C-alpha cells in the first residue's frame, strides 16, 4: 500500500485518486497513518459486507427483553431510596 504525506497528497490529489483506483493509498500526518483512500468498488463491497453482518446480529427489542435473566435466575437488589415528599 502506497503512503502519501498529507501535504503531498493535497498537492498531488489527482495522482492519489488515480493510484487509489489500482490499490488503497495511505495518507499520513506527522508520519502516522490517518486515512486510507480506496476505490469505490472496494469501499462498497466492504461497507455492504459490514452492514449485512451488523444487520444479521441485531435483535428486535422483544428478543432483547426475552433474553434478559428470568426472575429465579438473578436477584435484583432494591435501591434504598425513599420517595420524595410532594406538596399538594
């Protein structure tokens, strides 16, 4: 993967974009990687894969509630707070 300093990438942005069509391009700032420029096809492939994986792991709210411990499985300790006084 080619590396470009931020200043160099700004100066030669057109070249960086052209190179990114062939392979991902790393952009560095003060010698540390801060960004990667990739072609659209690679980005969409990875983004779609991530969304599909994430969507497959999401549960509905009902499934979330049903997965909670049942009454006999866990003891909940009641908070020692007392209700506040209300002036009517």
